[in-house]
C-alpha cells in the first residue's frame, strides 16, 4: 500500500501506529510436514491472534499426522478449511471470532427397515451429543455405513427419510426438523 493511503489509527495520515489486520483480512504462511493437528493449529493461533481457535483434539489418534500442508499468503479461513479437510475434521463458528475445530466420531453400522428414531438414537449415543427430533420427523430406512463421520450420516438419514433439516444449536446439541413450513422452524439459521 502506498504510505499516503495507510491510516491505521483513522486519525492522521502520517500515523506510525501499526494496526492488526482484521480477522477477515489476515493471511497465513504455513509449511507443516508430518505435523500433528495440534502443531498446525498452534501455527494458525500464532499468525491469527485475533481469532480464538478452540481445538478438541480428542477425535484424532495420537499417531495421526498430516503428511504435508503448505500455504503461502492465503486468507486464514480458506487455509484453515483446506487443512481441516485434509485432517478429516470439522469447523464451526461458535461466535464471532471463535472457531471450533473437531474430528467427529466415525460410525460403522447397518440397519434394515429401521425407524429414523432408532438410527438417530444410536448416532446420539455414539457421538455423545444430544439430537432433538421434531414430532413430525418419522420414517424408515435401510442403510449401511462404514467409518463415516456421524454428522454426515445424520444429514444423509434426514434427507433420505424426508425433507428434514439438521441444525446445530450448540456445540453438542443438534435438531432435526422439517425443512420448511413447520411452525417455529421457519427461517432458522444454524450449521449442519
């Protein structure tokens, strides 16, 4: 930027103060090889201190390593998304400036002509989360999954049985409800 255009404090044209980049503008340079998820997230924390990175590392086995992750001058959010995809994890924003990083429990099971309520109950128990079903959520399905993250299974089950939507209410609370037209569920925003 030309010096005349740079005005970090907003009060004077020749200010010598340096402003921290806004959260959305921060860019990262990371070269991680054979690194743990914790090591790489520590590097994000160092380079983007204005964001709180809450890492729940329990989902990754101790021996889990990312073979190679290299980014240069990339916006932090897109770099984080690329890293977490490579690390088989999940990201959600808990609040502005607070990003949560987890690796959902993976499930393996098979059901034949099972009630959606039975399948969702098993997912809730395996994942350690609370899943609330709207009274109108009903149906039966046959499925077989092997080593699939439980949120992906929940999404697929909800869409297969009917026009249902999965909404994350809080860290460990999810809701399954009709996608539209249900009283109290119109326009609800959340992560799925």
